[in-house]
C-alpha cells in the first residue's frame, strides 16, 4: 500500500470565500485526506464548497458562525466508503472506509468547549458500531491529555470530566495519542489565547495496529509545521488576498459569493500561482532542514550573495585606483 497522508487543520471559520479557496488550494497539494474543523459550514453551502474542492468530501454542518467538520479526499488513491455517521450539530463525521484494501474507521471531531463527557462517550459508541479494529480519530478535542505537558499559563484545569472520559475511551478502543508517544517530553501547543495561554487541543488518536504504518505524523495544528510559519503567513495574508482577487479578475472566472456557481477553473489557476511560491522548507548543504521563514530568507540572501561575489576579482585595487584617477 502506498503512503497516504492525512492532515488536520483548525480553520476558525471558512465562510469568507477568499480564505476558503486559499485553504482548499494550499492543503490539496499537501494531503490525500484533509480534516477541517471549525469550518462554519451550512448544509445549504455544502454542494458549493464541494464543487470548489473538486473531489469527494463529507460534511457535518451547523451554522455560518460556529462549529462544522469536513473530511475531504483527493482523487490520488482508491477508497470506498461503506458507511457514515454525520452529526447534525456540526461536531463529527465518522466513516467506515476502505483505503487501498485496508479497512478502518476514520473519525473527524470538533469537541465541545464545555465539560461534556457524554459527547466522547457518544463518539466511542458511534465508532464501535462499525466494528473495525483499525481506527483513526483526529480533530480539535477541546480537551488536553496532560495538564502539565499540554498547557501553558493556565490557572485552572479545564474540563476534567471530559479528560477522564477520553482516557476511558482510549482504553476501551485501544487508542494511542501518537504525537505524544513519539514526543514524550516535548511541549508544543495548537491553540493560543489571551494572557499568553496555550494548549494542545488538536491531536491524532490511532489504534496500536496502525502505529507501525506511521512514517511521519503530519499534524498541521502543531507549531513545528504550521505555527512557526504563522508570522510569515500573517505578513502574506493581505498580499495573498490581492493575488487571489487579481487572478479572478484576469481569468474572468465567476465563482460563488452569494448564489453564483463555483469554478474549478479558478481553483486550478490559484493552485498554479501564488501558494506555490512559498518555500516551507529548505535543505542546506549539510543536509539539515530548516523551516523558520526568517532563517530561510537569510539563507537565500547569503546564497545569492556568495553566488554573485567573485572569489578572484579581475579588477584589483591598484588597477581600480589607476582607472579612477585617469
């Protein structure tokens, strides 16, 4: 079975068309299956959003102001969905799916903000219903696993009953927090709030039988992958929006804002232009990898400075003085 990548992105709302198209275009090139949480999708907009995506997808929608989960697939691999459980409140999508002859239960969740252990008990029952031994659960759980390791500048431990219930679910379904398993002593956070508060609320859970197949965890809410580039992306936000709007105008492509039809032509144009110009990672001569935008820019500067600086200048200083005095 070839490698299949699954990515998770906490969108914090995709009602704005430019942002939505940008997200679709950017992550379509990175993942085979993309989990989007906090999408703010509505059932009325699902057909339009799926048209903009261009491939197969499943939505759990609620309102244009809150919640929403989506599981989007690329057409780069074979899969078959045998069954699905879609939450009408915009909190989860659970799929019984075969991916290249490997049958699993794939669950995308957006946990409640309040201490609601019943939600996770319900998730366990929905997952168990499909009877698959291999399970992947991913999304924004809104609960940390370890107060000491997964929070920063918190005064109180939030949602303790939900945390206890999640640990129970992990035991009953044989689930592993794969990132924590790979990084037992590392502190990283996927959410940042007021007063410098940070916490790891977004994570993958997998059954132990899948652990051996994990080559590299791609959890796009972690700072190592996403938030270290946050500064650069914030700088580029205005420029990106102008580029997106410019491409729309030049291509004369019509896409939906309030009721118009989406355009795959526009999506393909955007895919070929702006987002491909970003350099997310650079491999140096010693084969080390860097992802910090500032260090990448500095390395580029030094590379071209060295490239265009002669090590054996033809015009020596004595010749230069003679030439200028003449």
